[in-house]
């Protein structure tokens, strides 16, 4: 009961911790670490430090298979090993599978080392008990101007946690490094004007005949001072600042215009896939601007596919089902990106009228270990008439196996890397011969 009480009141408690919880529960019963109340109370006078949040993944399976007691035993082992990392760390069990760690005045370059040590703890546990597989995602935030604030840290780390989940398991993010200070709305707009920000295109190959069936638009930013700025940083900034709706519209319009131009010279037209951020789906003008762009450019809607990444946030978007239906009623296709990475909802295959599922690179690499698993997954997806794309195909072996398995499309360095528009023009011309 107590456990449940804490869980349901967790969000509120971030704001209302005023007194030190002096009863027996001030320590976590299983691990002897600070409990969340006590921990936050002790942090309230801190000024400069780093807050690290560790999320463990895999315990549902352990608890279900081997029992909760066994899961608790592993949690205890993990916390004992975390304690050994250093006695200058304050460690708390924030909830069942989340740990909070606070350290005063640590140098930026030492934070990464500390995070590596935490990852090592999890690796050690996995190596010492061969029947379990635990993953972890770690995020951290550092305060250097006497402005440490637990509530602020927790709120900012929520977004960082989502970012790492999007990247997969065993990923980390340092909040300070999330995007460099030179990335802001002005610098993006200047870069667009100067053609520093452009779209590259990566072909999607029909595995039956080896021909280009379509392309995916991927944003690229080459800055003369800072070099290549990763799409994750640019898109991450745009999402956090709300600018994604402006940038996303620009991407969609530019991609439609460029591919329309290419298609004008092709007998067999190619499809265009555009990545759509979950934040765009939440924009009430989203559907309207898609309609406007298609009308303005006269882009054939049946050639347009929107790639949406599945994650836990998406399930919380109100009326996501209706938005998908409306997109489909416009003749536009929907693709679920990064399937098999982090959040997997079979629901999308079963209950949504999805046109395409993109199997994440990590699943494709799994072909080496268990091709039958991938084969069955592809077959299962095919039962709902959904097209299956394999992402991140780098090896001939993967390509050949996917061909045997009956996967529909492949994308990856083995076939083509993302390329600039002029190069794509040459490649599709050659491909059409
Ligand atoms: P994504 O949509 O999953 O795109 C696939 C990523 O994998 C791309 O990284 C691509 O360059 C890379 N890739 C393709 N083939 C291979 C391969 O064989 N091996 C490996 N290792 N990687 C491969 P990129 O361009 O860095 O983009 C990263 C992510 O940024 C994208 O992941 C997407 O989520 C986001 N992104 C990129 N462009 C856009 C955009 O225009 N709009 C939005 N909303 N997001 C974008
Ligand atoms: Ca994509
Ligand atoms: Ca992907």
C-alpha cells in the first residue's frame, strides 16, 4: 500500500517536500539508500552540483519470471555496487527502478566517467547472472552558478530521459550538452537562408527487384564555423523550443517541392517519406498545413508517407487515432519509425491502419543471432497488409537474409547513404534505366 501511495503522489511531492521525513521510511527498505523525500530534503541547500538520474529497464520481466523478491535482490546488488563508486555520491532510490545521484562540484569531463562507471555496474550485474538482461538509461544535469534546484533538475531531466529512450537502451544524455549555445531560432533561420541547412535523401529499395521505390528526407546542417551539426541536436532544439512546427513545415514543403521536380522527369515516380515529430502531431494546424502544401505544390498525396516515431509520448497524444485516420483519408501514408527500439506497441500494427513499419537497425543486427525471430515478426506484420522496411542495413548478409525472409523494402549504407539532391537526381536516373 505504502509503495502505491508514493507512486501516485510522486509528482506532487517534488513541490511539497519541506520537512525531513524522520520515520523509518526515510531510508528505502530494500537498499538502505535515501528515499525520495529524504533525498530531496537533503538537496534543498545545495548550490553547485550534478544530478544524475538512472532508469533501469528489464525489471518487469525479471519480476514476472523469477518473482519480485528476486528482482529486489538484484536491485540491492545494483545499489551496493553504486555505493562503491564513491563516498562523495549521495544516492537515492527515487522509485522502483529509478535512482537519483547527486554530487557536488564535479568537473564536466569527470561526469562522463562517472556515467561510464554506472553503466559498468549494470554490465557487471548482467555478466554475473546470465539469465537476466538489464538495461539502463542515464541522464544528468549540472549547475555551476549557485542555482541548483531539485525541481528544475527533475523537470529538465524528464525531457532528457525521453530523448534517451528515443535513442534506445543504454544511452545517456548530459543536459548541458543537449544543444550548443549557437543553436537558436535566429541561427537556424540564417542557415536556411544561406542553404547551410538542406535536405539529404536516402533511397528505400524494393528488395524484390533492387529498384528505388522511394526516398526519405533527412535534414542536414553544415555550418562553416561549427562543422556538421547532427540532426538530433537540431531537431532536439526545435522540439524543446516549440520551433519544430515552423521547421517541420519548411522541411515538408521543401521535400515535396524537390521530389516533385525529380518525379516530373520520371516515368516510374518515387515515393517521399518525411519524418514528423510527435510535437507536430500535437499542433492544431498540422493537418491544415499538410493540405495547403500538397495543394500548392500539386504533390501526389499517394506518394507521400509520414514517418512517425513510436514512443510512450505518442500514446498520450489525444485523438492520435483520429489524426492518423484524417491523414489517411487525405490519401497520405503513415509509417511507424524505429520499430523495436525502446517502446514497442503491437497496438500500432493491430489497431491502427498503418501502411508501413520500419524495423529499427538494432532489430536488423539481431538477424545474426536469430533470423527466425525477424522472419516471424515480418510475417506477423504482413498479416495486416503492412509494408515492412528494414533500416540500417549495412551488411550483404543482412540484405540477403531479408530478401529470403520476404521483407519489402531496405534502407541502409549497404544500398545507399543519404545523399544531396543533385546526387539523388543522378542515382534515380541511372536506376530508371
Ligand atoms: P531516423 O528517421 O531513424 O533516420 C535514420 C538515421 O539512420 C539517419 O540518421 C540516417 O542517416 C541513418 N542511417 C541510414 N542508414 C544507416 C546505416 O546503414 N547505418 C547507420 N549506422 N545509420 C544509418 P540522421 O540523418 O543522423 O538522423 C537521425 C534522426 O534525426 C532521424 O532518425 C530522425 O529521427 C531525425 N531527423 C532527421 N531528419 C529529420 C527531419 O527532417 N525531421 C524530423 N522531425 N526528424 C529528422
Ligand atoms: Ca525516419
Ligand atoms: Ca528510424
